[in-house]
């Protein structure tokens, strides 16, 4: 029996690994993932990040600073498998697979039965959201893994050093962890009435402080926190809304005191609260996890649709029959997501994903109920899970099309063109061909581009690169001008810039199309015009 | 006896509260009749005066409207109210408000029957009396309110029959109530039969044991529905409405279908239908979004999250408590299943239409949410009463806090409803079409032709619909005459009656008209295009005082 159980678990882990790994080049990377991938490569090869800094602890991204864990994990993959899709993805595939195993391990604290534990693990293995986030370099799956590991270590009262290391890893992975780590640790200690609680919590406070304080010394740290972790306070739409609605009341003759009572800064509280609760919208979990396709399949929820039924059944079972621990595990949902209170109006997919392994435990309870009711119904359920997952994973063409902008699959070929062309020529590329173009240039370049973009500041915030080697990245603010004879320039133009060029050169788009060639040489102007791709 | 008296007193107080909030300034708020209201009102007057609708159909079963067809119940009942009370804007809202009040005792009786707990029933009735969606929809012409009222009575009668040895009277009453429901609102044609099937399955023992007793009322119900069934089969117009609002009309779904296209026909068929199923499922689940339900679902403002949902914000914790209470409540398994099925089926019409959210199609579920919240309020009060030890002070402070919170939340809703909603959304009820209609009638004798181009907008342009109804209704134009005069014209968007032409204005051509009054918005004729500004004899404004239309004298 034990032998069979072990084989079942091993098979599940193997299957999880394969689903997460294949196809190895899907999904295409986003700009931020390409940046991390290239960074992993430069760290592995030169010991520097993409800006030339030697083994830094804080990296730069388009939207915010990056904490170090993900970049160094990527570095390990590149060291083993080179600057390839496999190299940058495999560490996360492994981490995603380990989450499946950890769910199996953690589930025993709620129900020791093998069936329950293997169902929990199977659910995590088949969660579209967790599969997707295991396929690219990103913080989310690492954080899911760390919190599951921490839960296991805490409850199992394992080695204190391991607990400390796990806490440290959390604080080095994502800023979100800074907010969650202490309440999470406190809650688990309280819920399971753990020994050494005060010691562990004190260590947590020290570790979090050690992570946050150095960050705060960075000149733009406060801005980074305000814009990315507390945007609700700088959101002008709420303030303007309060003023507008209050003003309308005053115009209509409502007493000033009533208007002030009804429309005041407490609205920030209500808006934040509702925004937090909006992270429990069932659509996210069972309908469409991330419509943008950035953190999940565009046409799948965090779980396949069928699992809505066992989830409801699981909740009902827990409320009706569950013990204190099971009921109170629901509080974890609130702990993981409470930072979203401040992240208005953005939906924090990262925070939601943290819930998933614990949600799997609830769904597993429901699933066991279905099995007890009818084995055929449970088999049908398993079939529906596999069926929905299979038709979405096997037919990825709609996914490619719908994420064309944020995960462009087509961009590699034109970038290779422009990079090769830039070896001997000055070259330009429009920055709106795709979202966040510069990391793609680095990543797809077959050779290492000369980095003449080293910056004066140690920690530039929201760095937008405008030049990579000989390639100029053209923004909407740039204008075109006649090149001198000795500086011919080519441009990979978007529609926006092609319109500008056309206006300036008096060249019609039809002329360009008629030529039906990729590169149009306009010798009189010393301009090479490459046909637009977007 | 004393307990009964206090319950009666409480339910009367709740009903009085419901009457107050539904009838207070009913004629003035909403600030104008919307196009649905004015079309139904004029049709009702037409029926009352001539027996025909404005298109000349004699006592129709279905009323053609603007790009739409209306079920008959509301128009006929308004005709009746018109005959009793006479005309006036408020006439069209009366039926809705009356049913909006009647639904309060209906919820009380239904909940009492279902959960056999009069305190939960009282709480549910209280929440129904002050729920934003109830007040909002009761103060405008809204067929679904009557529909929900009859559904509640129908199921109350069914439950009553089950509790009274299959009383024939109750069974027949339920058949009548359900029958009437089907004529009130189109979406009930789908949801009610499904709900009845689910109810029959849940309480199958009763129906099997009393098969003979239930068959006759069931036949009576089917006979009651025969005209409707015949109409649906024979008249494609009845299906037109459901086709035009079905989820497949959604542009986002269209895009998803495009993305999923393949060269293989069989695969293409599969992926297309998969896209529809995925999209519909998402839309359906989205109807349960917390932000929609408690923050901005009624779409009162343009200020994002600062708005009003169908339910009061303060109700949220009680809804959660109510769900937990019902889940953990011992017994009542069938009743709990029925509550769940009601909630699941009730959201189908809203979930399967192309609009992102359509609260008017989900009223049935919101009503159930009030009942569940009532259970939550009850369970909370019960827990509070059981508090012991050093928490006695909380027994007084918490209820006081809750009453204050309800008060502030209600005041917030009233502010939104009476102030912010008209300011921010007057365009969507076609304000100021009433003023325009009244003005053109005051100028009727001075012009040979009066042209009205209803393209207008506060922020962006839209085509106002039903302008001819506004003109006819506010001019007290005899429906009998309108039935003969009304026709389509040759110019773009043109409808004509009497000396009125409602159409697109083409200024380079129309500027040369003589002895004509043109009502046009700046979207069609910018102020700079009018050379002689003295020809602008009147300006009409939106409720927020932005310019909406000019009257140009030629």
C-alpha cells in the first residue's frame, strides 16, 4: 500500500514537472521576465546585472525595484542550461513542482488520510494559475513555495535555522512578503499553539527589519513603496470623487455638515476595503484568472470551472463539521491578501496566488465529499479537470493571439534583424512596437550588446532605457531629422513612428507595401526604412 | 399575544418606512421620465383611450417599443391606474412603487414560511424596505418588481400548500401567481420554469405523494400560459429581445471568437462554442463581485468606486453571517437547497446578457440576499444577546453602532440618489427631453415645421431614443390621432407626426429652411457654425447645467 502510495505521489510530481516544463518556450516572456532572464545570464557570465553592477541586492525594473531572490535563482538555471528558455525557466518549474509536494506534506496537518493529501496535491498540480506561474521567472511561484515551506517548518517545529533561512528568503523575494510574513507567522503560531512562538516571531521582526531598513536607505525607496505598495494614498480619483460628490450636494443645498459626514477621507477606507474584498471575486478563481495573460492563461481561472462545486462543498463541510483549525485556515486568505487594501486600483494577482495551496485543501474536502457521495461523480470531476486543462494547454493559439502585446511571440525575428543590422549601422526601434521593448533586445540578441548605458545613480527607479549599443529606442517624444551622409540610420518603425516618417519623407504606406521587401533603402535621405511589424 | 402585537407593529412600521422612501418626491426624482417610462405611459394612455397601442394594435399581448418589445402586464396595469388617477408623470411610476411596497410584506410572509422564523422574516422585510435596489427600481417604471412580488406569493402559496396537507386553494393560488409572473417580465419566462423544476425536485416527496392534487393546478397554470406560449411560437418579435441582448452580442466575446478561429471546421465549431461557454461563465460569476454588489452596481456616478451598489455596504457583514448561519443551521436542508438554487438560477438572465452587469435582471437574487442578510442580522443579534461576563456594555453599544451605521449608509444612498445621480447621469434618462417637448408645444403655432435631432451628450454624443413619445405625451397629443399620424420619414433616422420631424439635422442643407424650429445639440451643429447667434432662441441644459441643446429659429 505504502509502495503504491509513494509511486502515485512520484507519478503526480513527475506529471506536474512535465506539465510545467512543456512546451518549454510557452508562454513567451513578458518584458519584465525577459529583463530577469537576461540579468540571470549576465550574473552567471559576468557577475554583473544588466546595468553593469556587480552582484547587487536590489535590481531595477520598469515599474519597481526587484528584490534579489528571483534574479539569482534565474542565474543558477542559466549557469546550468545556458542562455535558453530552458535555462531561465527550469528553476521555476522545479519550484512549482515542489509546491505540489509541499501541499501534500502540509495537507496532513488538516487530514492525515492519504487520499485527502493526494487530492490536495493533485489540485495544486492541475491549477492553471500555478502551472502558468511555474513556467516563467517570477516572484509569485517562489513566494508560494516559501510560504508553504514556512508553514510546514513552523507547524512541524523543524530546525530553527531552516525557519530563519526561509523567513530571510521570503523577505528577499518580494516586497509583498514584508507585509505578510509577520502576520502569517504570528497566526500560524497562534493557530497551532506552537512552542518557541515568541522567539520565532521576534526573529521574524528582526529579519523583516533587516530587509526593510536597507531598502529604505535607497533614495527612491519611499516613492517605490508609495507607488507600488500604497498607491491608494496617491490615487487622485478617490480624492477628486469625494470633492465632486460633496460639491454637488452643497450646490443642491444639503447642509455642509452632512456633505462632510458623507464624503470625507473615510472613503479611502471603504474603497480600500472593497478593493481588498474584490480579490475574492469568484471570476478570478474559477473564470478568468488574469485577462491580460500576464500571470495566467487568458481563458482559464485559477482553477478549472468544475472545482467551484467541490470548493463550495468544502466550505460547507468545514463550517458544518470542520474543527477549529480548518475553520480558521480561512483567515489565511485575509492575511495573504490584506496588502491589496492599499494597492488600489490594481488587482494583485501575486497575493491571490498565495492562497491557492490552502484553497486546494478546502477544495479537497469538497472533493472527498463528492467521492463519498458517488465515485462516478468524482471520476467525472477528474475527467472534467483534465479535459478543460488539456483543451487549453494543447490549443495555445488563442493564448498567443490574445497576449500578442504583453507576451509577443513574433518579436524575436524583427529584433534579430535589427540587432544584426546594428552591428555595422546605426539603428533605431520604436518603443511602442511592444510593451517594454528594451529587455527583449537584450534577451533575443545572439551576441552580447555593448552596454553603454551605465548610469550614474546606484539605484535608478523605473529605468527606461533609450539606447542599447548602437540601437536607439525611439519614444513618442522623439522627432526625425535628416541624417548626415556618414550616419545612415535604420528604423524598425511602429505605426506611430511610420506615420511620422511618412509625413516627414512624404512617403506613402502604399509605396512601402508595394515594394514588398523588408528593408526599403531611401538613399537620398540616407534612411533605411524597415516595414512596420505592429 | 404581546409578542404578536409587537411583531404586527414592527411590520407596519417597516412598511410605513418603505412607503416613505418610495413615495417621497416620487414625481420629481428621477428628475425626468426615461424613454422606457414615457413609451409605456403613452402606450398605457393609448390603450385606456382607444384600446390600441400607438401602432394601432388592438389590446396587444406584447408591446412594440423602441428597438424592443415590452411584456404586457405593466402597461395594462398603468392603463388602469390612468383611468383611476388620470395622467401625469407619476402615473407610470405608481404601479412600480405600489409593488415596491407590497414586496415588503411579501418578503416577510415568504421568509416566515420558508425558514419558520418571524424575526429573520422581520429583518429581511426591514432590509427590503431600505435596500438601494428596491428603492431605486420602485421609483421608476419597472416590470420586474411586480414579477418578484408574484414569484414570492407563488412560492409562499406552494409552501403553504405543503404545510397544509396540499390545500387546493393554496395550489391554485400559486398557479395564478406564477401565471401572472410570466406576463410581467421576459426573463421570468426562463428563470421561473427552471426554479419550479428545481423546487419540484427538492420537494419531490410532496409532489409524488400529492400527484393528483397538484396535477389540476399545474394544468391550470399551463392553460394560463397558453396565450404566451402561442405568442412565443408564432411571433418572432418575442424572441427578438432575447437575441438582441444575449451575451453573443458582446464585442469582447467576438474578439475571443476571432482569436480562437482555425482552418479546421470541426475544431472551429468546438473552439467557438468553448469561447462562448468560457465567456458566459466568467460573466455569470462576475455578477457576484463584491464591488458590484456593494459599491457601484447601480451606476449612479462616474467616480469609480464611489457609488452605490444594489445592497447597502453595511449589509455586507450580515450577508456573510447569514450564509454561515444558514450553512450551519440544523435541519431545513431542502429550504437551504432552495435558497441556493434561487440564487444560482436568478443570476442567469444577468449573466447571459451582453451588458457587463444588469442589476434590473438580478433583482430576484438581490431579494434573496436581503433574506440571507436578515438571517445574518438575526444570528448576530442572537450571539450578542448570549454575550456574558464583562461584555454587558457591548450589548448596548454594538446595536447602537449598527443603527447609526445603517442610518449613515441610508443617508449616503439618499444623497447619491437625490443629488449625485441626477448630476452625473441625467443624460442617460434623456434629460432635458421633457423641457424640449414642453417648449416646442409652446411654440407650436409659430412654425410650419419643428425638427428635433436627438443626438446629444454630456461627455460624448449618443442618439436619444423615443423623442416622438416625449413630444406626443407632453403635448397631450391624442393617441388616436398619433396612431394615424405617426410614420417613418425618408431622411436619416426620421420619424414624423403632425408638424414634428425627429431626424438627423444636416446643417449645410437645413440652415436654409424657412419658418422652422430646429432643436439640435452642439454635437451636430457647433456654435461656431451658426452665423447669426440671434437665431438661437432657447438653450436647454443638462441637470448639471452643461449645454445640451439649442432651439434655432429659421
